[in-house]
């Protein structure tokens, strides 16, 4: 049968044997053997992949061992404790408010963030809400801390987040700084600082009077006069006049300035200095009080100088 040009009929197509080159019997045997043992070559390849690669020095490389989870956890815990100690010692600390002595500015259960660095850059100001230690002034000296280092680390961690805090720490508002003359009360029942009355309606507990107790003190150098905002329920400088410093606290006992409420979320907010402490009359009076010792010293110095000149003149005449 004649075939059409460009087409190969199936009848004329070479069979499998005619398509192979002569001498390919070995290839047939190899193909047949591979078909009968399909896993032989694959197994060799897998074994080759599993064999460790030779390094330059001829030693077999080993797979890097995975670090155990407990070891990674231990590293994280230690790092967190170290960071906790550094933060608590130098930067910020969380304090929990245990009582109502600062209501309504601070409520029981509030947690405040205390800046421990601020007073390295500025002095303590009237109106600041400060945390301070009463140990050695309002309270007996604190006992030494726990000897176990793990217990100390735990205490530092819980103190940082405000879970617990030393029992001798207090939080109050600064009313008078060194040199201030603080008194209560004027004819209108207001607390005065250097003769200037304070308008405390913005922070004193609603319905409370500035003070039911009379007092009058000039704050000694290096000390502070502090009061709670809930004046009828605050153990503050007014009731410590028999303590060292006449109820004032040492500036060195101040831990830091409470500047923001961080918990609960519904009470988030800052703790700014009330505007009454920025009134110009108070600033002028404070400046006058500060400069008074220097002004008073001028006549004394002038008198001493005149006395010495007169004495020297008399001595020269006698000679």
C-alpha cells in the first residue's frame, strides 16, 4: 500500500526492536532490572543525602543541636530580672495606692508611675506629688532586706509593678520647700505659703476644708512640708510636729515624683502641678524669703567692717 507523503502509517512504523541500535541488549537488561527494583537507586540517593558532608579537614559535619526550651526560658527570666533591678533603681517604679489619703486625686488601688530621675535635673517644687520613705523620720529605720538573693530579686520585681511595696513609703503633695513659711489658716480658712493664700479647690477632696488644725512653721533647709489631698483622712506633716524636723521630711528621703496614673485604665491621666503654685505673688514672696538672709547680712557685714577700720585707726594713733 502506498503511503501519503509526510505521513507514516502505523503498519509501516518500526517496532520497539527495530528502533533500538544494535548491541543494546545490555540496556534492555538494565532497564528491565530497574523496573523490577525501583527502590534500589532511590535508596542509594537517600542514603547519600543522609550521609554527613565532609568538611575541609575531612571530618564529618554534625547537625547543630537545638537549645533546650528550659535553657532559653532561664535566659529570658534572668534578663528580665536584671532589667527590673536597673529600672527600679534608676528610672521608674510603679507604686500602688493603699489608702484614701490622696482622694480624689488618687484613689485606693490606683497604680502610679514614679519618675526617679527628675530630681537629678530640677529641684523639688511646691505642688509635686512625691513618694518618699518615712524610715528614720516618720517611722523607725527599715530592717535590713532579705539575705536570700532570689528573695531580693523577687521583691524588686514585685515592687517594680506595684504588686507590693515597702510599708514605710508614703505619697503626699509638697506644700512647702526649704525656707518657706507655711501656716494655717488665714481669715478665709486658707493655707498660706510665705503669706500668700493657696486656692486648693482643684485638688483638695470635695467638701473638705484646707485644714482643721492650726500650724505655723518655717521649713528647715533640706526638708519639705507635705500634706495629703484628703485633709480629714491624711497622716501628714500636720500630725508629725513632734517628730524630727517638726513634721517635715528630708529631701533625701524622696524616691521620686508621681507623674501619671497607669491603672486602672479608666483613670489614666497625668498629675500636673496645680496652677495655684504658679501664681506670681507666691513666686515673688518666695524670692523675697530666699534673699532675706542675704539682705539682713549686709548691715551686719558693714558694721563689722566699720568696727575693724575704727580699731585699726585707734591702734595707729597709739603707735
